[in-house]
C-alpha cells in the first residue's frame, strides 16, 4: 500500500525540487524521494499534492528558460 505523504514529507520534497540541479522528471523525483521519506512514492502521489506539482512545474519552466537563454547567446 502506498504511503501517504505528511506535511513534513511534502516540505522535504519541495526543498529537494528547489535544490535540484539536473533534468527534473517525475520518475527521477520519485527515486530521489525514496531515501528522504522512507518509501518510493508513485508519481501519481507526488502529482496529487499541489505544492509539489506547482514547484515541479516552476522548476521545469525555469530550467527550460535558462537553456533557451544559453542557446540564444550561442547564436
């Protein structure tokens, strides 16, 4: 049975997303979460929490913008 995330777990995962330096995806995030919350949550669990979903989306968009700026500088 899947573990329900506590507010502490959610805060830990939001901090993880904030400090993430590589390409971020749900599966990679689930793998990284396992060592922090004690069990590997499925992506549906992470996606069901508004804070995690919003922060993940923000992080992905900021990474895309940074990559786009790098490409523009090279052109």
